[in-house]
């Protein structure tokens, strides 16, 4: 699929959102997850002391959402953060300790900030 994307292509982002992080193209992100009690993860009957996830973030489809996620990873936002949900279907994290519900940063001029200073990101959904 990536070979079908013309060289140098980037998804246009409205000028309104130019102050938000943007991912041009794709990025690969690796996460290593360990349980705080050091219990192993059991995957298909085998025990592992950690789980390693490799994700490809698609900036062609969602340049602002992808850019925000990659920036937070590079800043260490998720490092040592607790997992809020892991039920076999989804693993969810990103809610730090304290009153904020996400990453606190200077507000963007495009979407402002949350009630505790959280960075807000517009939803990137295409409806036809």
C-alpha cells in the first residue's frame, strides 16, 4: 500500500491546525509494557515478563492524531504510565495521575485547551 503513495506526498492539513504536531508519512513506534507487580503476561499458554508492541502510525490517514501520538512518545509521556484498561480486546493508557485527563501543554490557537490545561486534538473523521 505504501508503494502506491506518490513520493513527497503529504495529507493537506487546514492552516487552522498548523500549530499542532503533524506526522508526514508513517512512523514506527515500539512499546515495552511490564506489569507493576512483575507478574508475567500469558500469551497462548507461554509466560513473558514483558509485552513488546510495534505499531505503525499512519500520518497519511490522520496527520494530526498521528503527529500528536508520536510527539508524546518521543517526549516520554507514556513512560511508566499505568495501563487504565487491558481486557484482551484493547490496551488503553494515556490518563496521567492528577486532575488532567491527558497531556498538558500550552493551548493551541486552533482548539484551545481542556479544563485542566490538556492539549485538545480535533477528531480526524471523513464522512461521505
